[in-house]
C-alpha cells in the first residue's frame, strides 16, 4: 500500500513539475514579450518627445522671429509668452516678466483693462490703432485662444509707422495730382472764352477802323454779344470750380443716378463751347434710361463731377473730329445708357468723336505725374484720373474705356447698388 501510495504521489509530482515547467516557459515568453513591448513603447515615447521638443523649438523660433511684438497672457492676465521683439522694445527678458501682470511687465503699453476684458468677454479679435501724427503709429491686435492652449490671450503690437507714412505720402501725391489735373483742365477751359473775348474785340477793332458810321453799330453789337457769351461761359466754369470746392458730404446719400446725369448735361451745356468750333448744345444727345432703376448710395456732388468730366472729354473729342473732317454726313452725338444688371448699376457714355489710341487708353486714367514711354502723348488737362479715383476709391466701383473707329469711344462705369462693407 505504501508503495502504491508513493507511486501515486510521484505521479502527481511529475504532472505538477510538467505544469510548472510549462507555466515557467509561458511566463518567460510573456516577460520577453512585455520587455519587447516596453522597449518599443519607450522608443516611441522618446521619438514623440523628440518630435515635441523639435515642434516646440520650431514654434518658439517662429515666435521669436516674428517682426512684431508678441505677448501671451493667462486668465489672470499674467505674462506667459514674450518674444525677442518684446524683449528688445521693453529691455526686459522673459525670465524677468514671466508671471507678472501685463501692465507691470510693460507699463507703457497703450492698452486698457476695459479693452482686454471686452475681448475676453466677447472672444472676438479686436484691432486697436494708436497714432501720434508725425511720430509713431502702432496697430495692437488682441485675440483669444482656446483654454487648452495654456494662454488665454495673445497681444500683437505692430510698428506701422513707415507704412502709414508711405501711405500718407502716396495720398498727398494723389491729391496734388488731382489738383494739378483739375487746375490744368480749368485753365484750359477758361482760356477758350478768354481767347474768344480777345479775338472778338480785335476783330471789332479792325472792323471799326475800316467801317463807315453805319457799320459801327453792327460791329460793336456782334463783338459785345460774343464777349457776353464767352464771359457767361467763363463765369460758369469758375462757379463749377467753387461748387466743387464747397461740396463735401460726410455720408453717402441714396440718389437716382439718372437725375444726376441730367444735372450734368445742363452744366455741360453752360461750360463747354468753342466760339470757332463746336458748342455742347450742337451735340445730339441720345438717352436710354432704365425706368425701374433704384436709388443707390453715393456722394452726389462727386458723381456729378465725374459725369461732367466725361462729357467734357467727349466734347473735346467731338470738336477735334469736326476739325479733322473726312467723314461724310457726320453729326456729333453722345449716347448715354443707364441700366441695372444683377447687383450693379451700369453707366455708359459713348461718343463718335476722335478715337483714343491704344497708348492714350492706357494713359487716360493715370495721374499726370505718371511717367511712361508714351506719357507725353496725352496732356494733363485731358486725363481722367480724378473721376477714376472717385469711382474706384470713394464708391468702390469700376471704370473702363474702349475706343475704335467702328464703335467710337465708350466710357463704362459700374457702381454697386448697395453699400459694400469695408474689407
């Protein structure tokens, strides 16, 4: 019995040993697998850490390389980011200002607590312009970040002094150009009636020297009538200049463009006449107005001057064509079309006068100071940079010209039917 019992125990021990061997082998394999996985995870973690370090270094390099001052703030308005431009402007490194309140770190910043609180409340970006004319110009942009970023607000301070000064000089140059163009045109227009008055008086003088007493009355009457007409024309030109100088509207007004066109035609009839050539009243006017046109927002006095200047250009082109001759049964005509198309109003002023050359079509809307290889071919008094500026800049429209012998010359204006938001 004892032997049998021992054999049974021995059998159990052998089985237990085999199981232990198998378990030990399985544990060894598991340990090896775990070690391999830990090694892989460690390698991935190290790689990720390196990538994160490289990304952080890259972002830090971008922030430090920015040409503007960058300040990051947490929800307590304490400094968390401070780039090199900020260090250069304030003279304080990041280690000195980290954790400080914004106004302690940078006391001279022109940003108030109320402005910062507004951005934090609305979570919308705000641009604040700080100007000291003749000294400096700064644009301060404040925008919020997500809570996960670790920074609540970012402040960008841009020194735009050079840019603003350059824009100011460009605007001044444009104003001087417009003044020069208007002055040239006004002097040119005034010279015509003055020349007419002088010529009439000179002609009367010659007639009086050779005339008998019965012819004196007719000679004087003709000279006086011509002088009166020319004087009225010169007065109208001067009055138009005064009206232009006095006209100034702060806000745009809704008006009917066809009404402004009719006013400009009446004004052109008083302004433009050549005693030895064409009068504006001699020109055939053909109107095509869309009867369902809505009122559009604009500066009426400025649009009036645009139309007058275009009609002036048409008048002198028609007068030049009359002097050239060469066209049988030619009759001076101006066609005016006003219509709406989708979200725009279109104005077309077309005439059958002397055509513009390709170079003149390029030059006509350029300021008189613009120097090109063909700039001298089109004089300052005939250019239309001032109307072009009014349409494109003040009214955010478009203006173009086409000219050829078959279709004549057409000035096309496109104006928005509604006020466009500033971009």
